[in-house]
């Protein structure tokens, strides 16, 4: 396979396909000068220094750069960033995160307690309706046994439909979509 010109290294002055290697001090100086060149602030002396630092390669040179990226997520800043604050500010930031976590836990606790109360209230109301329906059927039974049977049947079928069938679907029905884990929670 033949290499295209963009895949080959440019010839060094001696024709060896080798590029000059800069010393660490030259690399530092070159990086500093290139940064100033990018912002358009090179003086004449710095331009001359740049031409001296650049390796001679027939007008071509290779520059390698590395970029390191770091990401952090959470209620607190990255420890390195947190340590840049004075001790009193760090204490306030940490306390703010602790207070926020307490608030989240309290809201979750209240939400769960409310759901439990709602279920309990619904069960008591269902029980009351069932008893009222059966009592109505018992009162009507001596004078109209067919009507009493219809009332009792509707009452019992309604209770089964409201309380038993949804529980059966929860246990045996199709799986429900689960909510995504909250921040800081394991999946």
C-alpha cells in the first residue's frame, strides 16, 4: 500500500524523515509563545525567539499537545476545588449539602407516609361501601330477593374489581417502567 503525502513525515534537513526533538525547556517556551501567538500578542523579540525555538524542518514542524479533562458531579464541589476555599466557607458549603440531604430525606419520608395514609383511607372507605351495599341487600332481601341478590353481586364484584384485580396486575402483570436512579443513588 502506498502512503499518501499527508501520511508521511516531512523530511528533516538531512532527508531522514526524522523531526528534531525539543528539550523540555524549549517545549515550555514554545507552548508559551504559541499561546501568545494565538491571542495575537507577540512582540518582535518574542517573534524572533519563536523562530529560534521552532525546529528547522524546511518550513514544516510537528506539534504534539495533550489535553486532560476531568468531570465531577455531586452535591459538593470536587475536593480540589473545595480546598481552595477558606475553612469557614468550606464549612458552610458542606453544611448546605448536609441540610439539602436532610430535606430530601424528609420529603421522601413524608411522601411515603402520605401514600400509606391514602391507601389506608381507601381501604376503610372500600370496607364501608362494601358493608353499606351488603346492608342494603339485607334490608331489601325480604321484599325483593332478586334485587337484593343483584345489589350484593354488584357490591362484591365492585370490591373485587377495585381491590383484588389491581394487586394481581402488580404481581403478575407486565413489568412497570422503573424510574431512573436519583443523583447519588446506585442503579
